[in-house]
C-alpha cells in the first residue's frame, strides 16, 4: 500500500503495521480482526500520521473477501468501515475514494502475475 510493507503475524488480535519501504516509518497501524486464508481478511486501520486521537472509535475496519460463483472465484468484495462513526468521517471518506483504486490495482497485478505462473 503506497510504498509500504505490512508487518504482522496474521493472527486475530495481532498488530498490523504499514511501514515505509524506504524509510521504515510507520504510516498506518491497526489489528487483525479475523482471517480465513485465502478467503477473507478483516482488520482495523488508523493513519499514524493523523492528528486525530488514536482511540478505537477512530479506527476503520477493512474487509477483503473472495466470493465464488460456480466452481471458481470471481468476485473480490472490499468493504471499508463506517465513516459516519469516526472523527472527520466525510473528509476521510473523500480521501479514501482515490486510494482504494491504487490498492485494487496492486491486487490485480499480483493476481495476474500468479495466473501467469500457473
């Protein structure tokens, strides 16, 4: 995500930290809520560089879920929190609109590379 690498042991309740690949600075942090590889990942997220209070009510929840249709996976559903419940929710929502596309583009590139290896 945006030139960061993620660090986690991928267990529910464990920290999840995004650090800059070049500078090692923590830019985003949260916790794993649930994980069912390779079908579902749910985690909380908070911008470490924000001036907002680092409290649970300001964290958003991200969910990535692969859904099947017939005998093959065909849908990636991405859900991002409830912006109405967090501080400065409208601005955070507006900021996220462009960011989601870059994350999805990265996922698409990884999936296409995996498909070529098969």
